[in-house]
């Protein structure tokens, strides 16, 4: 599985407010999105995050994978994460 890196210019708040300092753009993330971002920022792999999602939210692995993939597509489109 791939490893992803959060943009160094991205600030995350506990409430889900995201601020991209180099462009001034701001975004909001729901609880699950913030959970994924925090774990990406900590350097966890996709597999680790999927497993954590299944534990934290008591969902099947397939649903956790789908949610991760959809959110990852969104944050890639906004250039908030890159694949390392």
C-alpha cells in the first residue's frame, strides 16, 4: 500500500478547520476526514489508517477502505497530500 504525506503548509485544528498557509485557502473536514488527516500527518500508512478506522468507527474493512479512498481523492485534488 502507498504512503502519503500531508502538505507541510497545511494547518489542522481540532474542530476540522484546515488552512493552507502558502495559498490562504481554507477547508473543513468532518470527524472521519480529520481522523484520516491526523493519522497521515503522523506518518501512518494506508493499511494502518484503514485498520484504525475499522476499530474507531466499528465499520467493515471494505467501507473503511472506500471512505479512505474517496477522502484521499478529494484531498489530492486540493493538493493537500502527496504520495511518497
